[in-house]
């Protein structure tokens, strides 16, 4: 390890000897002491015994000389002899001096001497480092300007309760510019600047260290306004009670506490500025004295780019702006000092080239410049030859080039190694230690550390601790971790996925490198759906892991399941240990409830023939993108997912290099604002990294309940396919009632019917008994019978009702469910759901028949039913309550009665039956359909952005069912609106080749959020950076989204969109408008002519309302067509 401690010591010795010889003993003494401090430090690292012995000898000599000078200064006598005695054992008492001493008339001579030693700490010549020279660190610079500049220049600002900051603590990794920032303060501040270190304040004499501290603060007050900067303050003020703490150290801390308690008042105008790499090592009381704490992180790419420019200064170079940007990207992990060292090395590269050059050429100024042998005018001569000819002053090194930087960077590494970074990622952020009382307690409270893709952590905190953390300058945001909920043989045939290749004349690569991340409940790796047969090696760009755990080994990953991780700390922090639930689970990525395997196989399941659920839905099972690779992130347990665990999963998703991430989960309504929602925050970072994010819209079924509505998320509603699973009821009067469920059980013969209301248990009202809840039915009355139950609320558990009937002795159940009558639920006994019309006939039969009987048939499979699709009754709907100008959901896709892989141990929802494939419903099922289609598009269009893929799917969606009528909404088939299905039903065939694209990036999203009134702190919460909005902001309705929404149309309004052409050859698109009721819509221009792919055109849509829409939205559409492609955008307007 190289250090310059010895050189520093020698330099101090030279100065000390010079002052000593001149008789300036008061100045010589501190210089000797500084030299001794550096010598002492160097001896710790010196390995050569001979050198160590020589330095020790010199150290003894200089120490003896320093003690001689000290004795003279204490006694006020004549100068010491050059060969005086060695150091005295105890310090002589100070004698009074006359007024001619160092301190001047009337001043305590000892005080004068102490102050004389501190005079070297005053920065008399400003370092000439400007604010602009400090790259990045905007929040730190702003805070320091508030504390340093404003109180001096604008004292009138600080009245009443507003007071300047008393003390600043700059903390963060080494080499990040803390000291450099302090130099900028010294330059910019019109104040006396004291820069002190431990060597300035530590003395071996009893009582002198605290006197030095006291005098330092008094000098600062005397010269106010002033700033005291203490670098590496942890070397002075470590934790109390540590084994290496000395009495002097305790006294220094005590004096600092006393002095800092009194600084910062308006009449004193003294600011304390300190820096440390290890804030958690500071004494807690000292730490509290710093009322402003600023985290100084490693510089980002833009800051590093600026640093390269600053350090190069006006040195001749030929680097372009693009070169500087590239250098900023290539030096990830470099600190500010690393960049400075790199540039310093680069500055010598032209000199080295000149020394080694064998050919030179004269430039226009008559200077010799090194060159290649083939350059015109080149002569073969060396630098030494030119010097020998007397032309040394005429030799000019070449300008610095990009090649010089590449050469230096090839041999330079960040001072923090990869292993250090790996260790760092598992450590808590420094600012967390500042909030909690001790390191040990902070570590015990921590859950996850997010460091791969965005910076942050989750921890179990009290509201007071959370508030303290939120007030820290380094903290972007603090929000409560909440719980999210987890929200196919024929569905892909219905979507005509087999036609994708033929329609577009493209071949799907069987060794596809598209990677889909699935954040869900894990995977059952033994399922045939996850076979890797025919797949090539795992893509090299994938950086994920196969994390082993309970019943999950490295062998459970393959070329299909290429990664598997699991997260549980957030869940256990909320609910306690997983074991306390009393349910089967695996503390690993293995799936115990089936949901995760179902969604993953729907996306990328391999082809499996002859699949069914006990003969139901028989066919070939496959995912939409069977050649896609799957990365599994298990963040959900028992159908619940913690925000803390979801963020940890998203952090890994972004780091691992997936192309698409699928989240079949979301919050209960109402949707949280984006800045306080884990999914919104995490997926924004994913969007920035080019990852397509698909998420379920939710299963609440009501208006304004759609979840995951951020514009960077693809929000998916659920709809039916053209397949039904009738489970009919055969009445004793030969009538057949249509029912629906997944019932593999055969009922032999007819059984008596009884309505639940007629079988009330003792003390239970008949109406309550009709709902068949727990302990409401009389087992004597229902034993051996089929019980008719009624749904009390949409949220009722239908499966539990069947369980309660079985427990009472019932042999079957008919559930009257007007809402979800077409959803295939499974029960422990033969059971089915019927709608209101069938319920009327059934109840009339029971009332009029003396012995009503019935039989529940086994479920049948019927294909090509009509109408289809219909939006599912349970599918959550808009409008978007967070951003009402953005129509949500974006799309609808198959989500009712979907067959896919299952965990055989997950029997709770299968009526206790162990199965490898299962049929379930929800937006959890429609979301993976959209994810798979996005993966297919990405495989064909790898350069497309997430927004481009979103646009392709949305603008090619269909709004017609298979009867060529507008799509309806279950249960009554009323016409659906964009708030039900977004742009329509997903159409993968057309989405591959959409013709035009509405694209946007993260900057456009920021502009959109600015238009909705997002504050700077909220934007920082989301992005992690300080964001300044345009003034005035771009109107929210001008966000380049593939749909058009205006939530408050008051008078005529013009909005704009930009489309990008994706096609071959010239073409012309013309608009076709379906105007919303009561609104005139005109599009300018009337034609969009394109010549080349990638060409962009902007158009205007003028909206002129004719009448109010009376508080409701009205809907229409704009379609651009060139005769081949129809690019459709829904319109939703609220005319006020």
C-alpha cells in the first residue's frame, strides 16, 4: 500500500527546522508535532525493518527537540540549545510573561501560545474551487448555500423561528468529494475558514486538547462570520466506551459537545462543517449536534462526465461531447478521486507519446509534434535528437485523445473493488445508522437493501424513526409498506397465437433469448410446462441467480427456468413467521399455492399434449411464448405480497437483465399515489431500463377501482374466451338449468333439494341461513341433500360455502350468483353457480313441488361459444383515479377459466384434489397473456422501447366480439367502454405489425407528472433525482399516450400526438374519427405521408364540445389507416 505519510512528515520537518533556526519557536513547535504525527502513522505501515529503525531514530531526535522548545515556551526563557536534553517526563508549569509575548498586551500567554498553534488551521488563501466545479451533489450544494451564503449576504431572511443551520455533517463513501465540497465553501463563503484535523487538536499533555478545542471555537467567534471544517471527524469523536478510547479522547468529545451546543446563534455566526466516511462510528451525542446531515454518494454517470471536463480544464484535447458521455458510463463505481487520478494519469499520456515518438512533423506554428511515419512532412527524429539540436522549446505534445483515456482506464480500477461492492450491497445505508440509536439495533430492524437498480432499504420502524429518516437529506422517500394481493389450453387458440408467424412471415427462434421475469408465488419446476427441451444455453447477458432453499436445488433451474429467487422478510415483519400460519409452504422459490406456476406457464410454458382437468378443457397446454426464458421471483405468500418484498424483487429484476416483467398482483382500492406505491416506484426504474412492465388491473369489478394505473405500466383487464364450462342442474321435473363451475365429480342419482333459508340452525334467521355461512345451517335438515345457497356479497368465498354445506352433511350445492355465474369455481362437493333467471325457476320449483329433487351434472367443455369476448364481471374498471387523463385499463385479455400448470400440493382451491394443471380466473390470468405477447413482440422488434410495445398492442386491439358487435361486459352483456377494456381486446397477430407507434420515454413521463402538479419532492421520491419542471408545464392531455383522455373539457381544446412510422416504403395515413356524443372532433393535417421507417409526424386534434356530458365521460375513437393498418386510439372526454 502506497501512502505519502513519510513525505508529509519530511516536509513538516523542513519547515520546522527553518522556523527553529530563525528563532520562531512558537511556529516551529506545531510543525515538529505535525511531523511526528505523520512519522508515527507511517511507522504503522512500514514493513522494511531498516527503514523503520532509521525513522524511529529520527522520530526520537525530533521529539526531543520539540520537547526542548515546549519547555522554553512554557518557561519563557532563552532559546534551547541545539543539543539539549531529551523530552521531559512531565510538563513544566507555565510562568507568567511580560507584555512582549506572543499574545500581545494583556493576553494570557498560554492562550496566546495555543492560538498560535491553531493559526495554521486558518485558510487565508482561498482554494479557488467554485460551486460549479463540484459535479452533481445539487442538494448538498443548495443546503450549504442556505447555511453559508444566505446568512451572511441576506441576514434579514433569518428572523423569527427561522435560524441558520448550526452544524453540517457530510458523510458517504471515501473519495466522493466531501473535502472538495468544503473547499468550495471556503472559496465561496465570505467568512473566515478554519480547516482542522485530529493532529491540530490532540495533545499528549493533560488538559491541553480540550483547551485547543475551546480556543478554536473562541477564535472562530472572534473572527465571525466563520466556518470550522473538521475532516475525518470520526477519528476525533468515535463511540464512547470503545476499547481504544483514551482519556484525552473523552475530554475532546466533552468539550466539543459544550462548544457545539453554543454555536450557530445569530450573534455568533459560526458554522461547524464536518466530514466522515463512517457516520455510524461517531459518538451519538456528537452526531445529534449536527442538525443537518447530507449524504454524499458516489457520483453518477452525468457527474463523472462533468468531473472529466473539470479536471481536464483547458488542457488541449480533441474529445467530443459523446466521448465525455461514454467516459461517464464506462467509469461506473469510480469515486471523484478515482476520476481525478485517472485524468492526472491521462495528462501524461501525450508526454509519454512524445518521449517514445520516432517521427515528428512541424505544425503551422513551427512546433514539432509527434506523428506517424506516413504523415506528410514527417521526419524520422527523436525528442532527444531535437533537444540536442537546440529545439527543446519547440517540441509540443499532441492533444489528449479518447485513446489516451481508454489506455489508462484499461489499467485503472475503482478504489472500491467488486468484492467491496458486493459487501456494500449487503450493508445498510450510512444514513440509516444516523437515525437509529446503535449499529446493532439498526441491523436488527433492517429487512431488504435495494442497491442493484435503485438505492434504498426496508426496515421495521416506529413512526418517529420513520419521520427522522424522512428528514434526512439523503433519503428520497419514506412510505409505509403495505400488502398487495395476488389478483391455458384454449385461450391462445382464441387469440390466434399460432397465426403470428404465418401472418407476419417471421420465424420464431426456438432458442429465443427473451427473458420474462415473473413476480408471483414461485414455481413448481417439475411441471412439464417448464421443460427446457429444444432450448439453447442460458443467455449470457442474464445476471440472475438460482437461489437454493427448502426443496429447491440448483437442479430445479434449467434452460427454461433460468433464475429463481425468493423474498419473505417484509411479509414476516408484518405478519410474523411463515410457520405461524399453519399452512403448507416452502421457504424457497418452490410454489405451494399454484398461482405462480399458473402465471409463469401461461407466459412461457412449453408445449404439453393431452392436458386436462379430469377430462375438462382437454387439449394442448402451452404458454404464449413457449421459447421464452423464465426468471422466477417469489414475493408472495398465502396470496399476500409485501411492498418491501416486491421492491426487493423489482430491484433484482432490473439487475438481472429481463426484457419483460409480469406482476399478477396489486393493491386493494383505492390505488395509492405513484410516489408512495412500491409497484409504481419500482416499475418506473424498470421502464427507464427498457423493461416492459405488465400488471393486472385488479378483481374489484367496480368503476374507479382499477389498480396499477401508472402510465409506464401496461394495465390488463380480464375477459372471457369462446369456451364455456357448463355444469348444469337437472331437476326432477325434467327441466335443465344452466350452471357453471369446474366439477369433475359424478353425482349418482337425484337428491332432495332444500333452500338454505329453510334449513336455518337454531337461533339463526332464515335470511342469514340462505347465505350458507359457517354454523348457520341445521345439519339434520341438510344431510344427504342438495342445498340451495344465495350469495350475500360479491366478496363472499364461494368455496367456503360448499365446505360448510359438506360439513353439515349436504351432498351438493347450487349457488345463486348473479355476478360471477360464468366463472368456474371448484368445490369439495358437486356444486354449480346459476344466474338470476335460472334461480327464479329453481325456487319456483322448490316451492311448488312436494318432493323437489335435482342432480348436478359433471362439467362439460363447449368451444366456439358466442358472444366472446366479454369483459369479466370481476375485472376492475376505470376511470383512473390518480391520472384521469390517462385511460385505464390499457387492454383486456383472456382471464376467465384459464387452464395452466399448477402446484400439486396446492389443494385449497381445487376441492382438496392434487392436480398438475388447474383452471382459475382473474386479471392475474389476463396479465400473463399480455406479458407473453409483449415478449413475442420484443423477440421480433428487439430495439423497440416499452412504450412502443405498449402502443403496438393498444392500437391494434379489437373492440368487436365474434358476432361483430361491440364487446359487452358480463354479467348482463351491456356495451363495454374504454374504462372496462381500455383500447379493446388484445390482438397479437396485428400487434406484431402495427404500422404506427406512439412512443414516449421517462422524460416525457416526468413532464406529464409535472403537468398533474407533482411537487419536486414527489418527483425526487419517484426518480431519485432532483427534477425541475417546465414553467408552464406541458398539459397532461398532450402526453404522447396511445389513447386520448381529457377529464375536464371546458370549451374548445387542441391536443397533440406524435406517431412514428414502422413500415417499408412510402405510405399515406388518413384519419377516421368516431366522435364522442356532443363533441365535434377535427384532426389536422388530414393526411400523414411517410417515406422512411422511423419518420415522425405530429398531428393536432381539436375538440369542440356542444353540450355538457353531465358529469359522465363520453367515448369515441380516432383511427389512422393506410388501407392495410388501422391504428386506433380510444377517446374519453368529460365535458364540464
